[in-house]
């Protein structure tokens, strides 16, 4: 090997490492879904963006009973998963006049709040491997 090729190869490996190191694919099994009614939307959130604009999202057509959504490229860390069935496919969790969700939703670890959504800590789960799984039951 020539010196130039060796330097090129080292740089190529160096710049490709971040895409491999610590990035996980999360398979989210969303249960209690109703097929033929819109989409199931999933978001994977860190503490800072929890219940806001989450960094990792996915959406697939709803299936009867269970819908699987795969989210790729999630860095290792502590994350909360939330999901809802967007029955009218408008891209948002619809709410009634007083702000209570009118579409079914749920969180990882089956976290539930008393008078509102659960805390990040209640829904948080560690993501450390290249592949991880979460189950979210809709309510």
C-alpha cells in the first residue's frame, strides 16, 4: 500500500466511525392499535425535548392489534418513547376543548401521569446496544 492510500483509508475510517458507534435501531411495538384508521406515530425523546419536538420519529399505517415502527440512528443514552394513533392522519395528537387527548396514546414502560402526561423519568429507558426494543400500549 502506498502512503497516500493508507492516509486516505485512515481518514475514511475515522469519519465513518460516528455513524457506527453508539447508534441504535429501536423496534417499537405499539399495542392496542386499530387497523385501517390512520397512522401510528412514534417519537423517541431525550429529557430536553420530551413532549416537544423529539429528534427521532417514525410513522406507519395502523394495523389491527399491533403496529411495529422502526426508528434508526438513535445514539446511546436515556430516551423515552411515546406513540399515538393518528386516526385522521393530520400529523398531530388531537385534543378536546380542555386539552385532553382525544386519540389513543402511550409511553414506554407503560408510564402514565396522574393529571397529565408522565414525567420523563417514568418513561425513560436506557438505549445502549445497536438494537433495542420498546413496547408502548395505547390507552
